[in-house]
C-alpha cells in the first residue's frame, strides 16, 4: 500500500455531497445549539462585567499592598516527557497557552493531561479547584481559575484560596496582572519571578470585608462557570451530530429530539 496520495489521486476522488435540502435541515437542527452557545457566552460576559464592577467599587476605596504580603505563589512544573506513564488521561495539566485562551477566565479543559502516577512520583501536584493561575512567561499576565483539580507547568504561578476566598482571589490576582502589564503603573514585566510579587501592588481588602464581598462575587462566578461548561457540552454534541447527520446515519427527526433535550 502506498504511503502517500498523489495529486492525481486526490483529483479523482469522488465525494458524496448531501443535497441542499439536507444541508439546510442539518443547519436548522444544529443552529439551535449554536444559538444556545451564543446566549451562554453573552450571559457569562455580563456576569463577568457585573463581578468586575462589584469588585471595583470596593477596590477603589482600599489601600494598596504588595501581592506577596498575603499570597504565596506556587510555581508549576513538567513531568519527565521521557516517562510515558506520566502522560495520559487523568489530571488536567495547564500550560500558559491554556490559561491565555481560557474563556471568561475559566480553564475547563487543557491540551494535555498527566497521570496520577506523575502526580505521586514528581513535584508536579494538582491544585485544588478554584485556584487562580497567572502566566509568567510567554504570554505574561494572563489569569484564569480552574474548576477542577489541575496541575500547571513552569510557565505559570498558582495561588490557592485560603484566607482570601476564591472569587475575591481571582479579582485580586487579575488586578495584579494588570499592574504588571503597565495598566496602572507603567512598568512592564517581560517575565515574572518570585521577587516580582514584592513590587506589584493590589488592593488590601480588610478581613472583615472579604466574606461579604465573596458572597456577592461567588454566585456570579458560578454562573459564568456553569454557562461555559454547558457550552462545552453543547459544542461536543454539535460536533458529534454533524457527521452523523451529513452521512445520513442519523435522521433529522432523531437529532431534533436530542437537541431539544439538550437545550
């Protein structure tokens, strides 16, 4: 068997093209999924804007302090790629690219995963859910939170919720990232290291205010995360149904029922 396909072979290939009517039926069925995904995106954006506004009202009244005063950055790492048993389904492993491309600041999936063996045998440990990740190299200053236990590579720092609750932590880290990028102070950091956090200032939210502010922010964060997760599920369903509909393996009527149940 030849290990290549020539241009002549490609030109001679015959493809089965669904009729125009069938294509329009498919678009009509799957369009409902796209519409729902678009609605979810608008809701997530609106919830994010509201959360930013609530945080901003409190932050502008607060004094400033270095990020390092009440936060402990955790640097990520990469398991040995020569050990095959370290790589595979198991624990999401976020790179700077995953964080930078996260929708509405939420990492719901990663390009790569590591195994539980890697987590047990190396220094690369999964972070608790709701941890906040900041990119330190490459695309510096991208911020996202994780919705499930997730490990990170060495291009990222993580901050684990504790005395500072998770939703508030996210906004504080993002404020610090904006300052690092020169939005507030005019100094741009090309890379981030531990000493960086001694120089970047963020609002100092008093302890007695943290819980009250979290009560306002957390429901909005959960709304954002729920919408993003639902859209991810709907997109997977759409991509699964499309080839089956185009090939005729699935009837339009059956697909309509599946979509109706999903949205």
